[in-house]
C-alpha cells in the first residue's frame, strides 16, 4: 500500500465512484449509511495465512487492499462523508505482516473524510446509525456481521426515549455496486485491453514452447521469456483486479527437470 499517493489515478477513480454511489442512494432513499467490509484473512495452518486477497467491491470504492478494514459512508440529501476503519500502525507487526497505511495517513492518501482504528468500529457505528433512514449492507452474507449490526441497532434503539430514531429499512449494497461496475471508465477499458494483449501473447508463446521437437535448452529459454510476460500480466491484475477477464490455467508438458504451470 505504500506505493499509493493522493494523486494516484486509481484513488481519484475510487473517489468518483463513491460520489456516484452516494447519488444513487440519495435517489433511492434520500439518505442512508453504507457499511462495507473487505475480505477476511484465511488461516492456512497454525502460524501462517493464505496469501491475502481483498474484497473486490470494497477495493472498487476505496483502492485500499489491506485486511481488517471497513468503509462507512454517511449519506444525506445534500452530501455525504466517507469514513474508513483500518488496522492501526504497528511497526513490530509490520515486520511480519507488511506495511500498514494506518488511520492517520488514510484520509489524505485515500481522499476520505476521516479514518479510525478498526478497534473503534463498535463504538462509532451506533453513533453513525442514529437518525438515519436506511442501512446499505450485504444482506445475509456473514453471520458475524449480521450479529454486529443487530448489536449496533440495539444500542441505537436504547436512545429512543431521548428522541433518537433508528434505521427501519435495509438495502443490499451489492446490487448497487455491481450495477455500477458494469460500466467501465476509459482507464479500466485500457487496462482490460492491455491485459488481453498480454494474455494473448503469453498463450501464443506457451503453445510454441510446448510443440514437439523443441530442444531442452530452447524450451528453457522460451519458458523464461514467457515467465516475464506472465509477470507483466500479474502486475496489471494487482492494479485493477475488478476489471479482469476470466483466467484459465494450463500445465505445460515439459521435460522431467521442468515442472511449470502456465497462466494465460
């Protein structure tokens, strides 16, 4: 994440997407609260996790690829605010887990109104939900999240005697985001074209490398060249994973000393 800057085209695009989403919600319900968390980390075994893959919808709106993060958008009829809950800076943990942007730097880098430690999520959400018309979340997607929302709503309802109203309507945020993602911007279209061109070149090289009659030293050189092409393709997938086309995998038939899986 330390490669990001406030002038990064991806971050600017994400800010524009949040504006469009807020406008869609204003047209639908007037106001509301968007609560969208990224994907969870998955444990591989006792002391290591699988390589992390962020949630595509969350990344589409934030450009933020760290785990343990939640986006909250407070939308009113005349405007909206974007708040991020993320992992706090921890230099010792960053030695093992990698760089953390942290809530102090997130607002400027990601063009947000505010950011907090993800440990403050339970404390801030009842405050954010008070006097809102609707909640936009993933419906029935995660039992833990459903439990959290019920708990936050319970805290809001306890303030009813003080005149605080609680949201009465729930909407599925995924339907709104997925409809937006159908329409690609110029940058996304260009990236898809580059990815398709690289995939086509890699596929052609793979087929040429595996044809009968290749000498072993020729095969080794061509597979190395092909690996460079694949690396370029994977670099693009890291930048904009939400615009990728389906990926297929074939195993190249190579001499016993070479066991290579080729992605095209």
